[in-house]
């Protein structure tokens, strides 16, 4: 299924569903910048694991209506999407920039969310390791700290135009090459031709505007509106030993705060290998926690 839902307040949300229709529901929160079609990379594993995998574009990505930045509101949106699809209990998995939203979903309704998974999920990065003073995100996030959220959103939209406009003008093959230009070759073993086609389709859909990218960066780059220490449900944290984008320190930060958490550092794995080469293991663990 690939469709647009209308939420009770009139907002649009683009939703994708795949895997095993009668399987255990797991909601996947996509990375940054990407959208619901990223979940299709795990569709075959979902069939093998008897999982019904569901994903939706967060606000501002593709056709999903943009909203004010925040993590908790996306957790609440997840419950509305689950309601619309007739899903009562489920697990949630968040990858990279989607990790904080998986945590927010676990907090939204612990009675329905039976397990939380985070794969290479970003934490409040300015608190975890000392930022590089030359990091271009810092002056934009300083606007958030000063209360100028609209200015910060505008700053991240401008950043996205520089980063993605030329890339999106390329043919699909070249666009995907450019997207992963700085990724180590050994971390791209999962990126076969089928995955490349899905990635290109997802990027073109998700980056229809840059609102989602800007919203994500403000939501988890600025002060968080959720407290991971309040998560009650079992939580699994998967991080790559060699991940340069979201280093294992992020996983350790989460593990120190989330009471019922299990941290796995995957040997010799980078960012992509942590997420897209581990579908069977992650979906299998979360499925077992729901049943």
C-alpha cells in the first residue's frame, strides 16, 4: 500500500506499507533526509520475519503537511496513523534521524507500543561530544537557542538547497552516487541495484520540499521535547563500531538513560551497514517483543 491519509485535523500524511500483511506490525521512522519508501528496503526481510512494516513521511517530507518542529508531536502522529490502519499494538524502529521519533513514539502510548528499536539513531549531538566549532549547523542552531525557530528553519532550508538541489537534478544513477559520495565503499554492500532504484525514488519524493529536512534538524538538533529516561518499554539500540555519521557514543548516551535498554555495538559496521544490512535481526527482535 502507498497512499495518503487525512488525519482528524485535516493534515495529509503519505503512508507506505509492505512485508507480510498478517504479520506483527512494526512502524519504521525513516532517516534524514528521506521518506516512507526507505522502509521498502526492508520489505523482503519483513516477509521473512512475518512483519507488517509501515512507514510514513514525517511532516514536511514529500506531500505530508508540515508542522512546527518537535519530536513528541510525531510520536502522537504515529498513534493516529496506527489508528487509521487498524493497528492496536505494535513495535517501532527508527533509523538515523528517525531514531528520536521512535523514542517519542515509545513515550506516546506505552500501552500500545510494545517495543522500541533505534538503529544508528542520532542523539542530542551537541551534548554528546564537543561539536567542531566550524560546524555549519552551529550558527543555525544558535538561532533556536535564542528563540528564533523560523530563522533556524530558513537556515536549514537554505543549507538543503546547497546540498541537494544540484544532486536532485542528476539522473537517478548519478544522483545516488552523489548521495553516497563520502560513504566508505565497505559500508555500501547493501546498496544493490534494487536498493539504488528505491533510494532514488524515495529521495525525489521526500525532497519535494526541504521543509522536512529543516524540521528534523531543528527538532533533534535543538533542545529535545522528550526525555528518553521516561521510556518504560523494552528498547533495543543498534550502533556501528565504525559509524562516522552517528558514532557509538550516541548509543551509549541513550543506554545510560533508558532504563530497560539493550545496546549492541556492531563490529566493523558503518552507518549504512548498521541500518540496512541488519533488517532481519532488528525486525526479528522487535517482532518477538510484541508477541
